[in-house]
């Protein structure tokens, strides 16, 4: 066998194992997903998606530190892609570390490219939530506006905007003398 066919076989095996891990993850069989994602990494250690999937599995198993390590490896392998930064932010959000989550969400937003599809919506939503959690409501609304410009049909973005707008402090209706008397 020549080198090219060995490399091709290795790539096919990696893809097959990654697909199996993804299916196990979707089926919520996290132990099988973990086993298959580890094997996929053996054959595709330079594939950022394999590291991101492995991080997703670890996160689902509650292994935060290991998930962060996998996501950071994905980030190092694909520094120009938004997804690994968003994945890191997700772990910080789940742990309630809103400032750290926001830092990675800003980095993810800066790397979004045409064709990233729903990632625009996810980043906008997560940024808005993090900003609202740390008390920066107006910036949260701005993040939602940004997301809706890119994903105008974003149902979750519209719902979150309505939630944040409903919590707005009451506006003054003018001078006290013009207010209706109860």
C-alpha cells in the first residue's frame, strides 16, 4: 500500500468515528460518544471539529475542565473560526462566569464569517444573556439588534428582546402636574 492510500484510509476512519460519536451524542449515549470521539481524535488529531465534538461530549458528562481543554485545542487548531470560541464561552456561561463568557463571545463575534448561519444567532443570544446578567441591559439589547440584522427570523432573539424590553424601567410620562390623578 502506498502512503496516499494509508492517509486516505485514516481520514475515512476518522470521519466514520466522528460520525458515530456525533450520533451517539445526539442519542444521549454519552459514554459511547466519549469512546468514539476519543478514537476519532486518534485518527484526526489535527481536526478542530473532532476536538469541539469531544468537548461537547465532555461538557455533557459534566467534565468542565476537560471540555475546556478540548475546546481550547480546537481554538488553537482553528484560530480564525468562531465556533471554538463560542464553545469555550458556553462552558463559562453554564458555570455562571459571565465576564469570561462575554470575553470569548466577543472573540467569536469578531471571527464570524458569511456562511456561519445559526452561529450568528447563538452568539448574539449568548452575548445578550451575558450582558444582561452583568447588568448591561442596553448593550444586551444592542447585541440582539445586531443578531436580528443578520438573522431576521431569529425567533429566540425576538423572544429575548421582548423579555428584556418588558423588564425596562417605567418611562416618565412628563411633568408630575400632567399625570392623571388616580
